[in-house]
C-alpha cells in the first residue's frame, strides 16, 4: 500500500510539472491553484497510464523498470520546468485582486457539501465492505483488464482486448485499468484496496475540477451547489443499488435513512443556495457599480488635471 501511495505521489508531481510547462501559472490566487492542483492530478494519471502502456509494449512492465522510468520522466519534467520558469520574466502581481474572504453563504454551503461528502463516504464504505471486488463495472471491465496487464505483462497482455470475453466491454478506454495495473505493479500484489483507493482519487479529482472551474467562472456559491448536486446524485444512486442487494430488513432501513438524509440535505441546501446565489449576484452587481463609479471619478479627475494644465500653459 505504501508503494501504491508513492506511485500516486509521483503521478501528481509529474502532472504538476507537465502543467507548469504547458500552462504557465498566470496568477497567484487560491482559486486557480485549486484548479491547477486538480488538473495536475488528472494529467499525472494520464501520463502515468501512457508510461505504463509503453512499458507493456516494450516488455518492461516490471516493478524496477516502471519505477525507474516514472522517476526519470519526473526528474526530466522537473528540470525542464524549473529552467523554463527561471527564464520567464517575473510575474506582475500589482494588479492582482486578492482572494475574497468566505461569506456566510459560503460557510453554509461548505458545511452542506462536507455533510454530503461524509454521507457518501459512509455509503461507499458500506458497499466496499459488502462487495470488496467492486461493483459490476469494476470487476467485469476495469479490474479485469488490469489483471490481464498485471498478471500477463510479459507476453499475453493483449488478451485483454479479446472478443472471446463477450460479457465484458473490451473496447472501453484504458486510463483506469492501466493505472490500476500500475499501482498493483508498484505494490507487487493485486490488492483490491488499491483499486478502491484509485477510485476515490478519481472521484476526488473530478469533483475538485468541477468545483474549481465553476468557482473561477461563476463564483463560490454556485461551485458549492454544483459539487453538492453531484455528491447527492452519486450517493442516491449507490444507496439505491445497495438497497436492492441488501438482504436484511435492517439494512434496507439503514439505506433508506441515508437516502432521506441526502434528500433532506439537498433540499435544504438548494433552498439556501438559491437565496445565496441571489445575494451573491446582488453583491457582484453592487461591486461592479462601485468599480464603474470609481473609474468615472478617476476619469473626471484626470480631465480636471488636463484642463488645469491647459489653462496654465495658456496663461504663460
């Protein structure tokens, strides 16, 4: 497990330096840093899957080779990124707007999102305890391909694309199974806990990208609402599937209670968020009017100064 966490760290660092090269950081603001960190994680997993796939093709998908190539790529990207950063002119941050402090609406919506994450975590843990191999797509598609890549890495890993397996989708993308097989290669064992860890990482990155992108474009209140809607929809879907497979009446009641909690949470926060979005819109409009008034005052002052200079020159 420790080596699997180390592999995820390498992926994140690789994605960070690759993003620094492809998308130089324009501003030192918290919103863009959250978005960059989430995109870096996704980009790092993509790069790691490509590296592992190249190792499969070259017959080098063993632990020493995979770790060595991953570290070599990371060092190369880090060196190039640092040198490119030094060659760029220093950032002009004089006109950067400071990050706005969290408002009462932000705190309320953040508390609702945190509660939804706790509920989703509890539902996910219950499902993982009952079905450690994962749901249908996990063990029948993603982990199945990963097992071909991990156990048959030398000669027969192409069997993962065989049409003989009619009940599986052998044509599905390789991003997830390649990363699962890579983490198993680091750990030296096909541990299902590692697969579950990667699924949590994927879900977290997707939610973080959604939140940070909406926050950048439309503000934090709508970002909290968007992330909350995704969490509640995901929790209800998993809870419904758990309810179908739960044999005990007590288990059904437990899952129904979780569903009611998620529905109540969604309704309460949606109502509060509608009011919060309205307030945020009014505040943004008021701030825009204030900036326009300040700009008008600056132009009037500049005009008065030019008039005074003109009069002084005429007096000479």
